[in-house]
C-alpha cells in the first residue's frame, strides 16, 4: 500500500533497517569504547523533529492523535531531551520508540541512512516471492514473503495457483510475510472466492493531507485463471507476519474462507509514506487505515488471532494434519 511525497513510498512493507557504520580505528591503543562522538548538531536535531511534527499534523490518519504526538515531541525538544544525541541511528531509534509510545502505531518509524538498503533486488525475488511445492496427502503449499506490486505479482500468482489447482487442500505460509501492495492481496484472495460474484475485500481510508476529511479506496475480488473454491485453505501466521501479510489472513478469516493457524501477528494496519527530512533522515507516517467491510475494523495494534494456535516450530505440521484430516471427510 503505497503513498509518498519526497521519495518512493514504503507502505505495508517490512520495517526497513538503517545500517550505521561503526567508526574505524587505526591505532591499536585506541578502542571504540573510549571514543566519544560529538553530539548531533542541534539544528539537525531540530530540523528532524520539526519535520516529523509537520508530517504528523498534516498527514497522520488520526488528526487529533497526530497533533498530540507532534506537540509532545516538540516539548521533548524544548526540554533538551535530545541534546545528548550523538549516533544518528540511535537517535532515529529513540524517536521511533517515542512516537510508537505516543500513537500505539508500529507503522510509525524514523530511519537514518538508505531506507531501502535491505530490500531485495528485483532479480532476487524468485518468481515474485512464490515458493510452491506439494506436501504429503496431495496438499499444496505456498510460501510467500511479500506482496509485490500487481504487475509482477499477478503472473506469479496465476502460475502458483495453476500448479496447485488439483491439490486436495492448500496451505499458504505467511509467517515471513512483511507486507506489500493491497491490490496484490485482493488478487490472491480472489482465487478462494466464488468467481461468479464480485466480493468487497477491504477498504483503505486515506486522510486528505492538511485537512480532517478522508477518502476511501476500495478493493474487490477480480477474475482469476483458476478457482480454488470449495477446498480447504489454511493460512500460517506468526510474530513476523505484518501489514499486508496480516491483511491476507484477516480478510480470509473474516470471509470464513480459511483457517488461520499459528501465533498472533504483529498488528500493523495503517499504511503510510516515506518522507525525507534531510541529513539522511526519513520518517514513515501512516496516512491511511484499513477497514474491513465485514468486521468494520482491522488488526491494527492487536494482530490477527489464529483460529488454531500452534507454536512456530509445529505450525506447518499442525496445518498439514488438519488439511489431511479434512480432505478425507
């Protein structure tokens, strides 16, 4: 789910980790433990904090909460809470923790350095993230690490589902899925729904920047090359399942079209954009929220609760046992 201003948005995606290089030491008698970094320039600190505050006031999907959080970090600044900040990466982490404590929103984050440093190259996606195989008892298995944009995602999804269309049941593994594009989520969900009906899957409620008004972006099922209707589907989830990965599980659970197996997910349901603040700092401020048409809510902050609880070590085995049992009924 992507919205941006200064640079390409990183929305409903895995948290981007900034890499901060440690200083090198050329003399053996000097250790990094004894080196003292100079504090960050206070004009840089102020510019970063004021930039975040502006984004919160102008764009955060919950306007009142955004204003409160903006006021709070600027009060922190005036109280010299960041006066001793020296390491940029640590400063970004400190701000992230503060913002999350104020908003209870784990999509909010501050980044220093290249925000896309750990993102795999397109050539490394291996079929847009799909790993497909057959398990015992003619049970299909798909592992999907992310929901890449629809142009790449749809052909890969078509092939994966065609390869497994004759299986007796299907396991979709979202345990490593850190997020991605909502239209790709809707397309994968479509394989499990009645192809003769157009089904409302999810809405994103976006704040109109600088206002307290909102607009709705709706996602519906679409025609697919094959249908998996009428067969049991199991979605594996866990603590690393996040954002669009959670949406996939939540949508199918709300539609009563899949059994969710595993552990509770992380709870990120508010998409946002990546904004450059200067001095190699960036902030992600959610400008939208998911709203399921069936539940009227989402999985934000609380995560998706599985129908069948299982520890990560036995999640796949538990789902396979269920699939094998149900295919024999």
